[in-house]
C-alpha cells in the first residue's frame, strides 16, 4: 500500500538529490538539468561510500573535460580501488 506521505517523501528525496546534482553540474561546467543517468551515477558513487565532499572534489578535477560526468566516474572508480 502506498500512502500519500510516502509519495511525498519520495519526491522530497528526488528534489534533494537533484539539488546536489545541479550543484555538481555547475561545478563541472555543465549547464543542464539533472537526468536519470546523473541520478544513477550518484547512486553508484554513494554505494561506493563516497561522501558529497569527495564527489564534489572529483567534480573539480573533471571541470573542463569534454565528458565531465564520465571523467568523474573514472576518477571515483580509481579512488575506489584504494
């Protein structure tokens, strides 16, 4: 059974996630709205136990790259190995 409250909580979670992703996109120099691929990447990075600060740090390194989100994924993947 789905309650109105649980639906509201779901959308609140998406809003918070999208706000963080928007901040990240600005940091890497991408001017667009968050999309499902961004949410999926963020979820993966969180399951790798990266904090928001570490993700933003990878964003700094990816700024100016032709595919900054993919570049970030590579950075975080390498960091995960250590």
